[in-house]
C-alpha cells in the first residue's frame, strides 16, 4: 500500500552500543508525503534511517511484504475477532494507547458525539483521495527553525554559507519540478521578513550588512524564477502574487538598490547635463527586492513566436520572407526575441532553473541574435552622428540600466546557460582534490544547433561574445553605495569566469571581432570614442582584454587599454589635453562630483590597468612613452602616480627619463596639498634624477619652486645632491661638481629669502664653501631675525656660527635671540635655559664689553632667580676674555660684583629672589616648607655677594616674619635656620 514501516538497526561502534529505530513512511503517487523516525533527528533533510528504509524498499521490493490497507483486513473479521484484535493491541502498548482507547470508547458509546456523526473511520495505510494535494514531505517547522537560527548568527560561523546551500536546495527542487521548491522558499522568506535586524537597520537608517544584502538579492532572484515557471497554474501564480505584494508593502522590506531611502538624491541632479536622465530620487516609486518578481507575475509564455523558439532548434523564417526589415527574424532567417534584455534573460534563468536546459539554450541564442542586430543598428546610427559627437567631445547618450550589476544578472545568466552546454564532465568530477580547491571547469566547443546551414559557431564562442557585449555596454553609474559596489562585484565575477576559458583560435577570433566593434561603437560602447561623463569606467574589463589580446594582437590590445584609461568623472571643465601646465587640474568643488562611493576602488583599478601596460611595454620605448602620456593625462591621484612612477623606474633603462617626468607631475600635484608620503616622494625623485644623470639634477635644482617647498628643497634635495655619495655615484669631474654646487647655492639663497625660519641653517650649511654666498646667507638671517624668527632658531644658528669659528657673529645672533625671550620667575626648567647659559658663557669668554652688552638683555628677559644666580656664579669664577680674540688685551682679573656690569646682574638676582619668595608664600602648603627653607638658603648665598648683603638679608627675613606671622609653623622653621 501507501504506508511503509520497518525497523532500522545502527550497528555498534567502539563507543556506542547497537540501536534499533522504528521508521514509518507514507507515500502517494511516487512521492514520500510524510516520515516519522524514532531517532528524533530534526533536520530539513530526511534522516539516514528514512533513507535506508526507502532504499531497501526500492532495491529489494520482493523482501517487503505487500499488505492490504488495514481497513480491508478489519472488514474481514467478525465481532469476536475484532474484540480480540483491539484487546491484544491495547495490551501490547497499554502505557501509550490506554488513555486514547478509553477516550475513543467513551465517544463511540455516546450517541450524539462528533465521531458518530461521520460515516466510516480514517485509515493511515490507505492512499489519499485523487483530489488531495500530493507533494514531497517537507518539515516546515524545521525549515523555519533552521533559517531563524542561521539569520540570528548574523553571517558568522558560516551561516551565510548554510543559507546559500538552502537556496541551492530550492533551485535543485525547482529543477526536479518539485512543488516544494516554492513552499520552501515561502518559508525561508517569512523568516527573512521576520528578522528583527530589519527594523533596527531601518530605525538607524543604516544599510543592511554586505553579506545579508547578497542573501536578500538571491532571495529576490529566486522568486523571479519561481513566478516565471513556464508550467505553473494560474491559481498558484495569483497566490504567490498576493504573498509577494504583502511582503513588499511591509515597511521593513529591503529596497532593491540596498538603501532605506536615506541616500540623498544624487548631487549631479542639479547639473544641467544629467538632468535629462536623473529624475528626483524622492519622486521614484519604491522598489523592493520583490518588485521584479511582482512584475514577473504579469509575464506569460503564451506568445506563439516564443513557443516556437523554445520548442525547436530548426525554427527559421521561410526563405521568401527574408527581404527587408523584420521584427521576428534576422536577415539569415534566425529567430529574434525582442524583449527588455534583463526580462528576456530572466526567462532563460527560469527555464534553466525549472529543468528545461535545451529550451533555455534556444532562447539564449535568439536573445544573442537580437543583441547583435542591435549592435549593428547602433553602429549605423553612430556613423551618422560621428562628426558632431567628436566635435562636442561628450555625449548624453547612455544606458540608464546597466546589465552588469543588474539585480537579475542577465549577462551572468546567459553566460552560464551557454557554458553549461559546453562543459566537459570528467569521470571523477565529484572527487575534490586533496587541497580542497575544485579544479577549474573544462569546456569544449559544441556547435550551435540552428536551422541554417552555415553554423560554424559554438555555444562557447557565443558565451564569450555575450559576456564582452554586456561588459562593454556604456552605462551610467547607478546611485547608492550598494548598487555601485554590486557593479564592481558582478564585473569581477564575470571576468573570473572568462578567465576559466582557454582561448583557442576560434575564441581569439571572437575576442578580436568584438573588441573592434567595441572600439568603433561610439556612445553605445563603454570603449567608444565619446562617453558620458558619469559612465561606468572600463578599467577592470580592459585589463582582462589587454592581457587576453596581447599575445595575439598587441596593437589592438594597446589601443583598447589606452582608450579605457580615461576617468571622465574626475575631469574638470578645463581642457585636459595640456599636461605640461602644472595646475591644469583646477581643483574642482567636490559637490560638482556625483556621489561615487567606489571611486577609490575605481582609481586603484585604473592604476592596475596602467601598471599592467607599463610592465608589458618594457623595452619598447615608443609604447612606454604612450603609456606614460596616458598616465599623466588620466590619473589624478598623486599616490597612485607615485606608485606607477616607481613601477616605471623599475622597468626603465638608464637612458630613459620617463619615470622622472611622471614624477615631476606628482611633485607639482602634491606641492600644495598635505600628503603623508611626500617626503618619500621627494627622496625618490632625487634618486630618479641621479639615475638619469647630472642634467636632470641641474634641472630639478633650477626649477625647485614648482616642485618642492623651500624646506624640502634645502634639507632634502640640495643636501642629497651635494652629498659625497651622489658625487661618487655619478663620478663627476670638477666643472660638473662646480655647476651642481653653484645651482645648490643659488637654490639655498632663494629658499632662505622665501622661508628664513626653516631654511636659514640649511642655506648657511650649503653655502659654507663659497665666501660671498655665505655672507649673503648670513645677512638674510640678520635681516629676518628682527621680524620672523624665534629665539630657538636664532640660538641654533648662533651655536652653528660658533662651531664654524665665528664667535662674534654667534654673539650677535645670541643677543638677537635674547630679545625674543621671556622667562618667568617659576620657569626654572624652561628648555631655553641652556641657550641662555651658553650665550652668557660666550659673551664672558669674548670679554668685558660683550658681557656688559648682554647683561642688560638677560636682566630684561630672565626673571627666574635660580637661573640668574647661576649666571652670576659662572661670571665670577673666571676672568673674562679667555677666548683670546686677536688684537685684544685682557687684564686676566676676576670681575667684581660691586662694579658694572655684574652689579646690575646682582641687583636683578636679589630682586628676583625677593619677588619669587613672596609669590611662593601666597599659596604654600606645609609639605613644601622644607623645600622653601632650602630656597631661602640659596637666596642668602646671593645676598652675601653684595657688600651690605648680610644686613639686607636680615631685613628681608624680619620683613617675612612680620608679613607672614600667621604661618606659625613655617616661621618657626625660618627662625631655627636663620635666627
């Protein structure tokens, strides 16, 4: 019958004993409709015991005893037999069935019970009625639980992979035409819609996470497949439509472009050029992930032309009708299918998914014929407009809906359909290699089955052709981060699949033909001569084409890659042809740019393309020059140009200075902007110029102002050029060395004039060997000292002068530095103290006059008692003038503190001690008393240097006792120490 029951024994293992499970399976019209097993294992899929029992029944049908339904058997028993049967059954299972048996007995004996209103009784072993639903058993509760669990893990622990495998299961069910596919998808969608994170993301206005977004996309695409089932019933379709509309109307339902509408409208809407294609984003109807599926419910398969296309390989137009234009057939009589391309591709995907691969292939071929025809017509239109478009240099023609990154993935779908037909299945294709990575697929050419005789084409060459057509389509960059990211991701996926194809002569011919068409395609091709400013860039695609074409047709490869280098969205209105002018890139107001969230990625792809060309052009001077010109014209990021300049340098020959000129552009670009790699760039340019030779070095020294800041020019550029290593590296003769030195000195003086604060010292160092230049540099420093230089800079230069053997100049600069300084009474750890002590020591060593000149400056600038007493002590220890300036007589006597100039210093020091004492006492705490007493002891030493010092100090102490008598403990300590 319809009910299979049995016991399955799991053999004992080392750790587990032998276990027996009871299994029951119901089936109806070749489908398992329900299962129960004693193992209690909960999963979407059947447990091993159910599978084992089913296989046993399939493989050994003779071993399974076939019985009549139980109702038939009972019908043959008399009253005594029935009573015996029931009592034995209850005895065998009395603990489980006794309560149920008692309840049933009570109901049967009650005349008006519900059970007595129905004729007959149920029989689980008899089959279902002909009208009953019959579908494969699916544990709905289990599906819900699993999806809920995976979603709650938020994409961690491989839950995304698990959900993808559930989607794959749905696709597998659809392919087997199992009605549970749609049922399981409904259950999954319900759980997705109940995901608590949706409302959270919506409240916060943040986008859905990347992993989750991709799952939602797959969900939407699967629903499109389900509703496009060519053989579904109308009531099924209307039921799905109701469901989809219900979900789509919920406000947490994710939107197709990945935002919760919190994206601002595209800034370029305000610009005239793009208003033609960009309506205000607020006015657009809300499109959710289910919108495409809802629209798909309106599509049907009843069109007779469509039916003929998918039902026969040999459907062609009668030969007498092949004159003139036709909407149904090509001039060769091949059928066309004129429908919105992504929609037509969704039909192909539906046919493939529902297990109609031949039909899917036939429709794919018709779509490709239509795309070819469209391409030819676009070429003709362009021929008529070519002159006008080239004069304008821009176009407003573009596709608002790109096929790459489209929610329905039309190109990927056609490509897969065609390549699946060409796949060579290896015998051991199920075994994955030990390393775990599956081998790339192997394809063979399968001729296209068509009604015409001249079919030299294969499905594989069509796959390559359609991928190239789709990727080369000129299309506007969509709005929103998610949609833009999807364009990049989808492009990379298609290219990864293209790289699996082995390019044989047939495919190379297809590749060349399509590339030529793309180059000539005008505004319809992303590689045409004129494109829309906001067109999706072709760098990633062109990099693939360049590498694929290079071994077969280098000229075409370069032509294509150079054409693709452009990135017009970054071009300003200024003509971009003039590369020589340092600032031809007028820095444009950022709001003029549309919101390209993936711009960083796109620029790096542009750089990758350039780098690939540079490497390929190694040794070919002409090509190398062309590539470098393209880089200078089209790349707008200094750090990327720097990277390319380094690449160019690696592959350049010594005679070739191209990387150097590329680098000059980088220096000009980053000159006015802050760039963290700037120092590295400057050093690297000098290295490049050194490799090129002495002329290049002279050139950068002479035009330093357009390349470097004054600080860079003196401290890095000139210093490196003048270093011993550079001279050795270039093995220069004397005239060449002199020429370089002269250029470096001129640069040094120009920089010192422009930025004396930061360049004066470097300028002096560079001019050391030339007396006139050195004097000029010194004069620049003196002139700048009064206006813009700080005491630190002046002290540094003063010390340098002393070191070079110019003590009087050092003294002059130190005096100038002193006028800029101010040390308060409590700054006894100030960094300038060492400089002040050094300046006083220098003056003292020069003689009495210099000391007399600097002391008034010290008194004016320094108010810190300890520093002043230190200076005083040092001046009284040795006689002045020990530096022995030629032509001066020194007495060799120690100086007295009673006479000028030290008298002035002593008075200032005593005064500073008195002021500091009062300042400290206004807010002193008991823990600082000991320290204060030590301070007073130091003060006494200074007081005693004066003639009447002891009297002055005694008066000072009395004064303190009088004023601060309230601080009894402190005054007690003062009395103990000072009487």
